[in-house]
C-alpha cells in the first residue's frame, strides 16, 4: 500500500512531473492510502496507476505539505516491487557473466544486481533472479554445478552486444555468438572471459543464499583479475585509469542506462579538519 505523509521542512522536495513520469505497468491497479495536511484520507481505495502518477506529479498536493509516499512492499505484486526497487536503487554496475555447464556448454548473461562486497577476501556478488519458467537460470545452475564463473565488465562500446546477450534465445543457442563477442581462455578457471571486456574477474563460488528454489545470490571469491594493459597505472598498487574504462550503469525500467562520464570529486574529511574548520 502507498501512504503519503506531511513534513513542512521538506516542502521543497522535488517530485516527478506528470508528463515525465511513466510507470511500466500503467494499466495495473494498486492499493493507495493518501493522507494530506488537511487530515482527509482515502484508506484502502483501489485506483488506476494513472491516478497515482497524477498524485505524484501534482503541485497542488505539494502546496498542502504532501512530500512522499510510503510503499508497503508486502502488499505489492512481485513485478511492482521490482519496478520500485530497481527504479530507485541506481545506478548499478553491469557485468556479463560467463559460465560453463558440467558438459562444457558455454553460457553468457548480463546482470546489474552485482557488486563488490569485500576486498579481504576479494568477493563479488551476483543476484540471479528467477527464470520466467520458474526455474534457476543457466548462470546459477552452471555455477552450482562447476563452482566457477567470470565477471566481465561492460564498457559503452560493448553496450549493444551486452543487450543482445539478454535475448530470450531458445536452448542451445550461444548468446556470445549472436552478440558477436569473442572469448579467450581464463587464467585460473575453466569458463572463458570476453576478449573485449576491459576488466574480467575470474571467480570461484564461495557461498550462496537462496530465497526460493528458482533464484540465488552467488558470492564468488576473485582469484584472478585481468585488466587490459593500457588501463593499468600502477600494477603493484592495483591502480587503474578508471575513467578511461568507460563503464556505464543500469537505471530504471530494465532498458535505461547512464554514462559514468559525468563525475565530480569530494575529498573525504578527517575529524581534525572538521574540528579545525569550526574553530576558524
């Protein structure tokens, strides 16, 4: 359910304009509870998503002090939760994961529910959501069978090819061939890495979590990282030319992406600096 609350200190918070706000599921009904500054409420009313869009974009409600909506994820449909979570937790790094089945069949698939979760030991995480047929996707099934995978980072020049690897191809079709991506042997694991990826992390399964039998969160220990030579600044210290990697991130609606070209710098303050600045 959705609940709006009031807070005068946040009246200037920006809300999306109606013309620009386009939920993917416009024709779905959703439970809504609206409570404005005038104490009027509509509890348990089911309205079309188009009305929710209007309410979110309404300047009239802003003037009354309505500043946000609370979503009860337990009351939402799974795909609506997906839209909310992946439409707000962003940008997300993107990888194309390469794996081998027990019989040696090569698989490649892109993931944005992915990140580094530890440097000591070096661990990356990939969340493999359910297959539409309510079974484990090949990535997770292969990793459970062989306990190895490669995380291939995706620069802007590989964007279109990455998108093709997400195609709903029939069983037995090689996504890498369809995308025109070549592979090269890995150094420490059997699954190959993508030749044009600027950074490839060769991983062995460390542990996993499962919330249902058709999905898994995989934690892999990085045993070898391959970085293209011309991006390496100081090999001994692990420093690379990060901006030149030209990586990009996943955004909302499962089809929008963002560049990493728009950057800004902030130096992390020390406690001494913080105190000294306030004494001055």
